[in-house]
């Protein structure tokens, strides 16, 4: 199993309402990929983070193997969601590891 974890920071110029809306859209878009991506066994997006957090949105996904993760990155359904994500974030941190 391969874990793919991303933490995004939304654009600082967004109001609290705009940040919430963007986070909800990211969550629905990415969690909507469940069952559509071969090799993806789990996907969760956390947007209700504690005030001690240094990011705004966390993606936690699990894949069967590294090849499934690589295929996900170019999957058209994922690319469509990722295009929106890139338009609303100012920073992205990613950690991939075998479990």
C-alpha cells in the first residue's frame, strides 16, 4: 500500500467565506473520485482542522502500489479536480510513502 498525503494552504487574499467555499469544493471533487480511479483504495479530505494547523486542507489517499499512484496523477478525472485546486492554493506540501 502507498499513502499519498497533501496539505494545501489556500490563497491568503481569500476571505474566510471564500476559503470555506474553496475547501468544500476541493473536498467534494477529490472525494468524488472514489471508485473512479483504478488502484485508489481510500480517499479522505479533511477541511475542519484545528487552529494549531498550518495548512487549510489535507488530502489522505491510499493506493495499491506506486504504479497506481503514478496513474492517478495523469487520470483525466483527477486532472480536472487538480486544475481547480491549483487555482485556489498558494502552497502545497506532499508526502508519499509505502505502508
